[in-house]
C-alpha cells in the first residue's frame, strides 16, 4: 500500500507538551505516522492513499485543538508586510498584556507600600485585579482546562491554579473574613507565625504573576510567528512582471500570467522571470543567490537559466519551460518548508520542570489540607495552609527566568549585531559540535576583486591597467567592473576608448590612446594570434588551477599581460575560524563553487573538511548526512541557496548582509558581515542559556524551600510576598549581568 503525505496547520498549542499530545493522538490512528512541530504550528502526517484528511482534523479537535489543511502558497501573490502584522492572535495577546499591565501596577504598589494603603484600598485592589485574573489570565485558564480534560498538567495548570487560589482566597478574606474591614493594612513583619489567613489578601500575587507571564508569552509568540516568513521572503525574490513576446511585440504582464512555451525578454539588470532556455542573445548571469557560484555564468542560445537569477550582461530572449510551483525557486521554498517542519521541537526548560513540579505541588496542597483536618485544626486554618502552598508555588520567578534572560541576552546581542530568535535557539547552541560555513559572502566578500597584475617583460604595469581599465569601464560585466574600479583607483582617470566593441562571451576591443587593445578570455586573444610568453602562460595556468578568473590583455598585435580576478577572503575570516575551533566546533566548508576555489579558500582559513560544487538541494543532504553521523550541526550562510540548509541545520546563522530568505530561515541573524559575529552569537547564546538555567534553579529552589514553611501554616502573607519579590529581583539581576558580555572583535 502506498502512502501520502498530508500537512495540517495546528492552532491552540501553548507549549511543547501540546505538540507531543497531538502527535501521540494522531499516531494512535491506524496507518498514520505524524510529527507535530510546536515552533511552526504544523503537523506532517503520512497516511495510506485515499485517507480522508477530515478524520485527522476531527482527531486533533477531539484533543482540544484546531486543525486545517493549509492553503497553497507557491503561486500566490506575496504580501509585502511583516509576518506578525494583522495577526489576530498576536494582536489579542498584545492588548491583553497592555491592559493587564495598566491594571496590575497600582495593585502591586498598594500592596507593597503601606503609605498607599488608604481606607478601603483593598476593595480598590479587587476592582483592578479582577479583570486581570479573569480576562488577562484567560489563556492560562483555558489551556489548564484543556489539559485537565486530557489528564495532563503543564505550566499553564500551575499558573491557573496559583492565580485562581490567590484570587478566590482573597475573595473569601474580603467578604467572609476580616480583610474587608476599614483600615485593614498589610504591614511588613519578618516573622514566621501561624495565621488563619482570614485577614490577608493575595491580589498583587494573582495580578502580578498573570502580567509577568503574559509578557513572556507575548515575546515567545512574536518570535514564533516568524517561522513562515522564510517562504514569503523566498518567493518575493522572483520577478513580479515580465516582458513577454506576443506576435513579435513586447507586452509586459504579471508573472502569474506567464505560460510554458512563452518567450520573454530579459534586459541587463533584470531578474529572469522563470526557469527557461535561452532562445537568442548571450550574457553573464549572476546566479550566486541560488547556486553560490561567485563568478557570473556565461550563457548563450540553448543554455538553461533559472528564475530569480539576474541578467548582468546583454539582452536575452528566454523560452519558459517551468512556471509556478515547478520552478527551481518554488522547489527551494519547499525545501525550506520541509526542513523547518522536520526540525524537532525543543522542549522548553520551564515546561520540563513544571511537568514534574505541578503534580508534586498539587499533591502537597491536598496532603496539607488533609493532615491539618486530621490533626484537629479548623477548616479555615487547614484551607489557609493548603492555599498558601499553591500561592507560594505560583511560579513568579519561574515564569520570569526565561523571558528576562532572553530579553537581556537578545538586547545585548542586538547591540553587537546579533539577532537571536527565541529560547529554542539558545538550547541548540549548547550541543553544537560542527559548524558548516558557506564560502561566498560568508568567508569571502562575495564581490569580484582584482588580486594580481602580471605584465610581460618591458610592459609597464600602469599601462596595462590603464588600457584594460579603459575598455572594461565601458562594459557592464561584473568582472569588467572589478578591473575598471581597481584600475581607476591605481592610475587615476581612465581614457575614453574609440571604436569600442563587445564580443559576447569573449571580451571587448577598441582603440585606447592610439593603440588597438583587446581584453578578455585568453582564447579571445588567441584568435588575434596574441599568445603569452611561457612564463606568463605558466602564471595563467597556476591562477586557473587555484580557481581564479584570468583576463588577458593585448595591444598592437601582442599579448602584454594578464589580470587575475577572484572573490577575496574577508580579513577577519581566518581569526573567526580559529575562534570557532576554540569553542570546540569543527569547521566544514560547504559551497556551490568549484573544487579549486573551495580548496584555496579552505587552506587560507585553516579548514580541512570541504564539500564543493554542491547544489542547494545537495546542501540540505550534506547537513542531513552530518546529523545522521551523530554531529550536531550549525550552519552559517547568506544566500538563497543556503536557506534550506540553514533551516535543516540544528542551528542556522545568517549573514545580515545577505538575502532576506536566508535571514528568515535562520535561528540567528548576524547583522555585520563579519564571521566573528558568529563566534559572538554562539558565546552569547551559551551564556544566555546558562543564565536561564541558573534562574530556573534558584526560582525552583525558592519554591522547594518555601513550600514546607507554607504547609506548616507559618508563612506570613507579606513575608511570602517579600520573598517572592526578592526571588524575582534575583532572577532579573542575574539576567542583567548579560549586559556585560563583550565581543571577540574588541
């Protein structure tokens, strides 16, 4: 029996355990194999042919979540808007956070500052806190109820119980106890004494915890919403319209109306609208964004070209062979999506702790209630002690542990040009042992540069540059621009050539200062019977062996020298590779460029393992092979061709100077085009993760130490509030230490 893959968009998940629960439910169905990704909110399901997707959707809905089949995006128009804009769920969460914050600040202030405790202040606190506890904390209550129906407990369960317990006991104290009497105050008393709790309210704890955790949930949700932006950025690379030839007349139409077999015109500087075959014309195609090839590719009639590449030379007429979802660009978008969906969701540290902590707290609260009743104490005292356990266990510092360290760490990263997308990214840096580096734009500048000038005996270097630069200045080819720029920088103003002619795919010729000059491929000069000397021919062969581009120059019937052009190494790349090795990472070079170029660059920076001539889909395969061999892989790249590999890697780092799609597919964006920023990113991520772990430990230790005191009925409410505040202050102060992080570049 053959199988079919189905993708579902999942809604309503609040933590990684939700994804695990849906996955378990789907896998119990006959013939179904499912993986659910919390980060992308998608499920990938393999089912027998003919299986009704509605059965999958119904099963997810019975689990308490929503599911839907995704709409097709391959050929849809790409909206030019941020991923989070007009997102109803994110907008609602933002409104809930802002409203809760405005109401919570005065509640906490009145509870903690006796001078603000005017007559009946407790009733004002109730009026302010009630909307926060009911409306603000509704996402936690709803998730807790969903979990309860399925016999599970998560952080949402503990938050809902703690907030509800604090609020309901406050209502009891206000309406049935003595807390509602005029003149009631919360004095500071640093002593452990038993109390029946009828004169104490916990509204500041209920409102404060809700607001703190809403802030953390908002930060997480906003980062997670970026998951689909890679596909939008990738599809946006394509041309929006095209000059199609109809009855020999150019007609500009939207690219969506282009059909297989249509012939269209591509002028210099324009993007090729779709995959096709060149019908007429010749040019240089900049395909570096798709293939990683640093040198523009020469094309002529009958050559295949890919959509979204850029015509850097002459006019082309191309016949469309593939459109829409069949193009190389759309297939690459599918690779990005597959890699993202297939990436294992990282379990949040707080959820791991709460998975054990929540049931234990509930058991302790019930045991406390029963023991106090059996011991003969009154129901009020027994319930006070039980509720005190839930209140003191309410995870204020535990909830702050991740978002505060994340906010400070990512803020410091932004100052250093490092954009970290979320807590899952930090966990990935902990175990990474291999770092795969792209060549073009990552280790190298990504631009062609004149690196050597070799003249025949008796030929002046400045003459060689002036004559070649004068002709190349009139050309649009990227290699020509590199030569012209270097020549102008060294010899000054360049003369204007006469009788200039561009011989497509070979070179240029013209008259400069009265000399008949020819510049181009060595084979082009050979057609003019201009051959280099043996010494120059040997230098030419050596340059080509190293993967560099050789441009020959001749005038007045003789070869006069060669110009060597290459994509040069960034000055800081070698240092960065050394720093990465010092962090315990094994560097690997992965590039679409040829073997000779890759080996030369690898030798210059000290990399032993090289994978060259690799197509975009093969880059994903190389990453997967490394992972299958037991390595945890980080990937640094900057081009469209790197986007699928960045998504496949355990940790993706994109150069901010590169393509938007690479940035969106990555976990970390390096705003600077300096590979040392990757070193800083990994160091900062590991430091931030260590801070989060420290925060979680101390927040958890506080609860462990305080719960027995609460169970004994000896926890004064204000002392408990002060202790909770101090634990929160400690977590924040510990996180603020990340602001002292320093870059290796300083």
